[in-house]
């Protein structure tokens, strides 16, 4: 019996090593890609909820520090606290997903059973596959109801964005859960193998019980979690009459799936990737218009402070003489995150609004307008140059607008501060649009580079065989 179990432990080790290598090589990249698509889609919907005032902004969101993934609260709440609770919970959910995608160590050695369980909990926090108002899950039901509100009175582009996000959330939920099941299976059997190697390898059948295994584990595997369910599986697989069949079945289940024969790779239309990027950055138009409208209102608030008899006389003279309005100049300061240096910028308010309005009109024509039609006739080099320029332009506007938002809030008198309109939801939407456009630009560059490498490999002459 001991020899059989020793041989099984060796065979299990080999199968798990091969499975780990396969998971790292084939599945971890897909997991990261699907999690990023999941997070981007949710954040886009979350920003739409903020923009439509279906949710309130969390004032402490940027100050929250996360050290480990935690599934947000899903307990019942009173109707009177519905808006407050949904705003806090979904803000937390957005932050947890951001931490998972951008800061979590998604690696085989890091993802133990507890951490896999946390990720599963996050992905299943809202049932995107069955997002209906009659869903029994409290948060799913609430988000489904909010989704109905979000679709009221929006333009076709926003409706399309909502539809695309919901489709991606449903699709990536299934893909992520399937990968996590594979990782969970590997982690379970690795845990059981470790217990066998450190605890039960020298145990006779009459010794192998829950109490004795737990006692020995506390001495030989200090700090290891005790999973009762998995210890029961070890006892059945190693010491019961059905053990040999269970062990054989398990070894077969852990074998690497046979990779399907690769089909002939379809020809990629690289221009379409770039044009999709052009349309993505074109989606910034709506947010830019909304920000300009809020800035105009904020500027009116700032000007109302100085309005009085003298101001009225000056304004009357200006109108009679058809003079241009007095130039309003703001001196803005912000940190450039690309090189972590402070930037000082002098901005003429009226000229800035005019420039943004012109840029917005141009971007709007990228979605399906005259500019888009012209771009379809251009070469790939011309299109990518145009895409990169407009991404840079929107990035620059994002920085300036963020600084101007801070300026309005900081300089408005206390009695007028509540009248100042913030633009954080619009800035978040712009950021996601920039990210999406950049992703398509990177995708184009990566696939072109891969194609060039394949061409070079095909052109490289084979090395002569070694002489005998």
C-alpha cells in the first residue's frame, strides 16, 4: 500500500507540474485579458450611472487603500438608504476590480485557494449572465433596475456602448469562471499532494483520520489552512476500497487537454482595427461637450461674484461699442503623471472653450461622418498617425480639464461653492475612451509586428545539418 501511494504521489507530481506549465503558458494570459475586458466594461457602465445621477460619487474613493481583494457587501438594506448603499457598494466594486486587474499578482504561485475564491466572489457579485429585475440576487436585481434607468433618454451611441458592455460582461464572466475552475482544481490537488508529502505519507490506514491528520499538520505544515473537505478526499482516495479507481480517475482528469489542430489563420484587416480606434476616440465628443457646458456654468458663477454697478456699466459700454468680452485667463497647476513633474499652464478660458468645441465637432465626425469616410480611403500609416495625434490631443485636454475643475472648486467663494459643477464622471469616461483607443492602437502594432516576424522567419534560410 505504501509503495502504491508513493508511486501515486510521484505520478501526481508529474501531472501537476505539466498542468501548471500549461496553465501558465496557455491560460493565464487569457485570464488577464478577460479580467481587463470585464473591468473596463463595468467601469464604463459605472461612469454612465454617475453621469445620469443614478449613483452618487463616493467622495472618499480616491483615498481608499486596498491590500487584499474583498467582495463588497451584498446584504439587504432599507429602501431609505438604497441610493447611499448602492453608491458605496458599486464604488467599492469598481475599486476592487481596478485593484484586481492593475495591482494583483495573477500568477500560479500566488493564486492559492483563498485568493481564487475571492476572485470568483468578485466576478459573481453581480450575475451579468442573468441580469434581470426578477433575479433573486439583491445586487443583480438592483443593477438590472439601474440599467433600465440608464437607457432612458440617451443617444444611440450610448445605447450601443451599454449593449456592448453588457455583452462583454456576460461573455467574460463565463470565460473567467471556466479558467478559475481550472486554477482551483490545480490548487486543490496541489494542496492535497503537499499534505500527502508532509503528513500522511507514513500513515497507516488505521491512523489516517481527520483528528490525527489535523494534529500532525499543525506541527509539520505551520500556517497552512486546514480544509476539512480536501482532507476527507485524501482519506477516501488513499485509504478506502474505492481509492485505486478514484486516484486513476483523478490523474486522468488532470491531464492537459489536447490542443486542437490550428486552423489556417484568417487574414487580418489591419485597417479595420485602426478605424475602430478612430471611432473609439471619436466617442470623446459627447463628454467634451458636457464638460464645456459645465465649465460655462461655473464661469458664470465665478463672474457673478464680481458683478455689481461698476461691472454693469463696463458691460453696457462693451455692448454699445461691440467690444470683445474681457479675456479671462486661468493659471493652472497640475502634476504630469508621465514623468511626475509639476506643470504650470496659462489658459485663456474663452479660447480654450472654442478649441474644445472645434475638437469635439471633429471627433464627432469620426464616429460615422465625413471625416470617417475620408479616413477609410487613407493608408494605414496615415490613419495611425491621425489616431495617435487625436489620442494625444484628448489626453492633453483631459489633464487641462482636470486642473480647471480643481481650480473652480478651490477658488469659488464658500457661499457659491455648491453651485460649482464637478466633472469627475465625464473625466472618467474620457479616460476609458483613451484607454480603449490606445488598446486598439497597441493591438494593431502588436499584430503587425507578429506578422513581420513570421515573414522574417520564413525568409531565414534553414541551418545546414551538423556534419557527422
